[in-house]
């Protein structure tokens, strides 16, 4: 059986997506446990899990900016079918967790370390120690959060980490990169109230034809409908402070590669216009000097959201991630 046909039997395909999302995926989603975790600074973090008594593997999914666990129902289903119990949560400032700016649609954070501390709290809260295997799958901003978590918590207890288009840099013009952190820091200091970074605004969904995220019409339209049905999930552009903090964290991911000793897979989207692929390559090359258990894969032609892409790209990504976890 070819890799393509194997993937088609393991993972949801576009041809049956609408049926699956309304039937089998919806039925599994209805069985989830969910709740809110109260942080030390009184923020409420939404969490959810899908578990089965016979599963002995755990997968923690760490989502990206503007996202929610609600958006990942298809991915949760696909890995649940492979014998994983799935755990996830919404970052502070987005999803169903406490939003942080006066404009609830602004992506905002005070300190990037808040994301890392939240992840640490929820890792401790989830019953992960009872599993034989514990994996992380993180996307975009979630990739930076998970990387910084692994780097700063040497006793984390995870066996492997897979990263989908991780945010180790953002896709901005080369001539602005040396100034980006300083400019965003100055702008944050100038405005006591959180302010959108230049060029950004509140939630404004782009038509499928010009969106920079996915080439799967059915997946993209479903995710946009979800945000209309649950408008509390809508997040628009980032604040100047989020940009400042995010760029510092992305830089630290590359600076502190020596702190990562577990097997790592980085899946890069070949046509990514959101994060910086050159920074991902720099990260991998630097990590390989101290960690021989590093793999990277470029999905040529894929846009940023590899896990929500057309089948030809998504199948390749999920097959690589599944094989990596099963090594």
C-alpha cells in the first residue's frame, strides 16, 4: 500500500470532511472533558481532553495565535483513532480563555513567559504521568511556546515533540528585522493602553481565494464558520506588546537550542507567508550540533497551516508526524 493510500485510511480526507465533521468527529467531540483552570494571576484557561481507558499514549496539542482547541476537532479525532488520548487548551488572550485587552479581539500578552507558565500549570494539571508515552504537537506560536517550555523545564517528562510551522521568526521584510524588536518595544511604551501593531485590526476573515493559511477550501470555510457560530473565538491582529514579546521569545528559541535533548521533528510549510522559514532552518542546524535526534521536513507547496491544508500536504505532514512518534 502506498504512503498516500495509507494516509487516506488513517486521516480524514477532504472528500469526506463535511460528513465526518458533522458525524464521527462531532460524536467524539461531544464526549470531551472540559473545564477552566484558574491561574495564579486569576486568569481562566479553557482546557479539554479526549480519552479512552485502553489508550496508553498521550498527545498534548499546543495551538497557535488566534486559535482555539475548538478549531482542532479533526486533528484530535485523527490522533485519537491512532490510540492517543488528546489534551489541549486555549492560551490566555484568545479562544475561550480570558482575553487580555480592552478590545477582546486584539491578540495581546503582557509577557511571553505567561504562556510558558500557563503551559507548565496545565501539564501538571493533566494526568500525563500515567501514560507510557507523552508527545507534544505544537503549531506556529504554539511551537515557540512549547519550545520555550521544553528549554526552561528540563524535567518536563515528554518523550518527543513535533512542530508544525513553528514561530522562530515572523515573515517581515529583511530590512526591518533588525529594528522590529526595538520599534515594537518603543511603541508599547508610547501607548499605555494595548494598541494594534501597525497594519493590523480586529477580526476580519479573508476570502478563501486570498487567504495565506490554507489551500483546503472545505477546511478553511469550516473554520471560518466555526468562528461565526462562536464569535467569542474571534481574534484579529496582535498588539505592539505581543509583537515585542513574541519576537524576543522566537529569538530565545534559537539561542537556547542546547536545552533540547529529546527527539524533535520540525515540519515546515514551503509556501509559508506568516512565519520565517529561514529562522526554522537556522534553529534546526543549530540544534543538530548538540542533539542527534532532530528531523526536519519541508512540505513543498504548503501554506502556513499544514495541519489544515489540502490532503496532499496534510497527509504528508501527518504521516511524517505519526511515523516520528512511532519510532
